[in-house]
C-alpha cells in the first residue's frame, strides 16, 4: 500500500493505526534476524503513538496526511529515550537523547509512527553498512550482498517492506548508493533544505537529511511533510528538459549500469549528452573536505579511545587530521567554481541524468570488483558518481531502473538547487512510462513479503 492509501484507510476508519503498527512489528520480528536493518525496535512507543492516532480518528479529528504510517530512522537521529549511536560503539555509553530530532517530530505531527532505529556505517563514513560493531545489513534481494551505505538499514528496511518510509542522511552518497543497490526511491534534497538539528554530524559542509520510499509518489508526500512545500509526483504530458551527464559520469562501469542509463535516455528521446567540467576534481575535493572535517570532529575520541573505532573508520579519520589547512582551503575555493559550472548547465536543462553507482551490490566482505578489466576497491568507489553532486548540494532523486536483473540498479535525477519539484516530476514521468519502478523482491522469500 502507498503512504496515501495507508493514511486514508486509517483516517476513514477502515483500518486502525494499531493494527498497522502491529503488522509492521511482526514483519520486523520475522525478517530482521536475517537482514539486520534495525538497531532498536520501539514497540511500546509505537503502540502508544498508534493509540493516539486512533483516538484522534474516533474523536472526529484528522491525524494528518501520514496517519498510521510506520517509519524508522537511521540511528544518527536523536530519538527521545534512546542513545544516539551513529553506528558506533564509542557513543553507546552516552546518555539517551532527551528529545526527538525535528524531522521525526514533523513526521509524527503528520500522523506517522516511529517504530525503530536503523543500522548504518560507523559515523556515516562508508558506503556498505558492513558495521564492525553491529554486523552488516543485508540486501533483501540477495542476503549475501551489501545493502549499501551509509544509510543501508534505511534502504533495506524499505526494500524488504518492513516499513514503507525511512529517514537517512547523505553526505557523499549515503542515501543514493543504498537506494540504488536495494532498488528503492531515495531523495537527497538541496543542501540545507531540511533541518539537521538532532542528527549526529559527519561533515558540516556536506550533510543532508534524506528519505527512502517504495514509490516516487510516497517520496513526494513524505518530502512535502518535511519541507512544507506541498510538492507532488504528478507528471505532465511532456517531461522536463533533460540531458545525460557524460565525461566523468560515462566512464567504464559494471554490468548493466550503462544499459540502465541508456534505457532512461531512450525513454527521453535520447537527449543531449553534456559534461559537468572537472567532476574528478570535485570528487577529490569532496574527499578532502570530508576527511578534514570528520577527523577534526573526532580528534578527542581518536586520542582517548582509538581502539573503540572500526579500524577502517579510524584510519580515514586519522588521515583527515593530517591534511594541511591549505588543501581544504583550495577544495572550498574550487567548490565555488564548480557550483558555477553546474549553474550554467541548468540555464539550458531542467534535469541531468547520471548513473548512481559503478555496479550492482557487491557481496558482503568483497573488497574489490572488476570494472572495465581492472580491479576497483568497493568501499572507496561506490560513491564515484554521487560525490560530485552532493559536493555542491544539488537535489537528487535516485530511482530504480526497471528490468535490471538479478540485482537492482538506479539512476540519479539531478535538478538545480531548490528544484526538488522538477526532480520528482521527472521521476514521476519516467515511472509512468515504466522505465523506473520499485523492483519486486524475489520469490519465494516469504519472510520479506
């Protein structure tokens, strides 16, 4: 059921919020032992909230456009009474959060019901959610494969239909990579569009609140609630003006990636191919800013408790501390130039299309994949196509391409700053054409139904 259908059935008294939440909790109990999406399931809180929604309906009040919709959040969002782990062991002894992050409050004010917190890469520094402390999150399409990261629990929970809506965060691709690998819709809004208060930080200059859903319409509805903008997924007779990103975004990729982009291009009448100059430098600059700011954030913890970090995370953070200030200054100056190159493209096109990942989901523990005849490290390169776009805060819908088999692949639908409406409209047009859709889970995986 869509978010709209769930809410309508609750508001109209055809179903109760409690029954819906109990069903979601049963799905989580049945499947999460395999998938490892959740780090905490908030049974009592969720049932109490469901009863509040049902009482509002019984009193003739409208509980909101998301009435009774179960949702979950990446465990770097503050949840009242729960320790904000951010995927780490080192934060586990901190006191619980005293209040919910504003994004959670906004969804609950619209009638949605929080059911739990979700697994992630430690401190959001990764693309695989192979968490050393809490175990890997597994891809519902093939539990031997990664879900992507760092919001892997968020994407996998939606892909497995444990909940229809989740929140994550995106710094360098942490919404778009797992959305693509799990075959769901993800949105990274314009930088600064959604309130980050109550999120454990990673990189102040690059962090975004993002969201996941199983359809573009669901994505648009949830984003409307969070942003207050009232956007829709309704598509017009003709799509927005589009171009396909070439250059950096057309380099060799794994099986099926180029074909997925070509399928979208064909549906759009094979539009112009354009280049966003120096995207390779943008990626390097994003790495530089990420490492320096993240290392600085964790300097004290690295000094006092270095062995409590995941080894790979610790090494990246320590490397960031060694970067000279001149390097990050140059990266920031380049950022302004690169933003102007993107602005110039959007004078001619509403939408830019790019692949989301270099390959479909690798196997858990697989350190490298073969791309274009050469061995490519997985963890460093899953964000190859996402980093240059979040580097300048562009809004992006990541949408699953129909017909990718056996594992999902996605494309990025990129718009100018503040034009989430255009990205969602394009996704709606492509979904109506059948080019993108949420990929069904393989049968007979009954526990994921």
